[in-house]
C-alpha cells in the first residue's frame, strides 16, 4: 500500500506562477523526500527534509513538513516550462527498515 | 557515464518466457533496489538489498526473483513473464549515510505479450 498520497493528481499553471503540491502520509517518519520524474525517465532527487525540520529551501524549491498532520508541501516558485514533470514524495518510515515508500505523484504542466 | 545503468532499456517478450533485467552502479553504494512503475500507482518496491549477502522482499515480490552478484550489480528476473508484469522497471541505489536518498537508473520498459 502507498504510504504517501500526493494532491492534486494533476496541476496546470502558467509559466511564472507558483506551483504547490501536497503529500500526506500515514506513519511516523525519519525523513521525507521529494523527487521529480520527466516523462518515462528515472526519478531525480530534489530535496530531503528530516522529521525534526519544519522547512527547507533549495533554489526555487521550498518544502514544509508538519509531522502532527503527517503532511508535507512542495512549492516551486516562478515556474518554468522545464519544470513540467511528475513530482513524488517518498517517506522513510520509522521502523521501516530504512527503505523509502513512494506516493502516487502529482503531474505538473507549466504552460509557456 | 551514468552512475546507475540498466539493460536492456526496452524489451518485448511473450507470456511464459524468463526475463532478466540487469542493473549496475558506479556510485559505491551498498544499497540497491528494484521498483516497478505503473500508471497511477507510483513506484512499488519489488526487492531490495542492503549488501551482497542481504536480500529482502518488497511490497510486490511474487513472480520475481533477484540476484546480487556483487556490490555493484543487482539483477531482477521474471521467472515466467505474464502480461500484468508489463511496466516500467527502475533500479535505484542509496547510501545509508545520505538519509536514503535514492539514485535511479534510466528504467527498462518491459512489455509482455
């Protein structure tokens, strides 16, 4: 079963706008990661946030984590056409034998 | 050169055939994983290995087997392929010191007729 569920399943925005994707998960975690996948290709790691962190930035990416609500959000600011991809959250669960579990993904389309 | 490579990249086969997908990595990571991806289902873990002598079943191991031939090589076999094993298969590696950040190969698109 999936640990993480992303919302929305699909998102379409204009270039320059911000894109926000959410992830909810079920069990306590060690960390949560976000990945990007361009169509049919391997996933690429974007950012990792540990369970004792609340917010993290990397370039145009901002990730927040609320462990009390078991949720995370990924914000991409000033989006570009090249940001068009699917985005997945992945959780490293406490007691999960240190393997990550992926959500079902948000498909983002950025229109030039 | 890519850090994680997979062969073949595409494969079409028939029901009942035995298929092997291979994965090699030059990252020096101990941990290796096999996932399958189906539309709308995200990635699901098939098998994982934390070192050469450690093999573990994942969420959907039925119908699959693996072999960890060396630290750098992890192969996935479909003993008798069936059409619902048609999917995109990914190999990944991680280093326990890196918070389990996964590094993915380019994927193998497998079609079982």
